[in-house]
C-alpha cells in the first residue's frame, strides 16, 4: 500500500494495488474509490485531507491475530 499526500491540493491518494481502474465511485463529497473490473478496491482519494482525514499525519499499526 502506498499513501501519497499532495500538499498543494490537500489531497491524499491511498493506493492498494496496481490493477487498472475500471470505475470510480463517489463515496461522499470528498472521498472517491477506484475499482478494478472485478469490483476490487484499487485506490482511494480523499480531498481536503488535512481537515477530513487528519492528514498529512499518518500512522500504521500492525496487529498480530493472536493479540486481538
């Protein structure tokens, strides 16, 4: 997974795979998801990311299945 933050437009792009995008769906006014031909998530775009998604601060935590 890659996370790209474009400071000039305050846009975050979360890339989950390298598959070709077949369709883009608007989830809300500032959130869009890109899907491949099978409906799998390829990427997500968040506009106004600093205000809507607390970006550019990003934290990743891996949880071991035995700890949950």
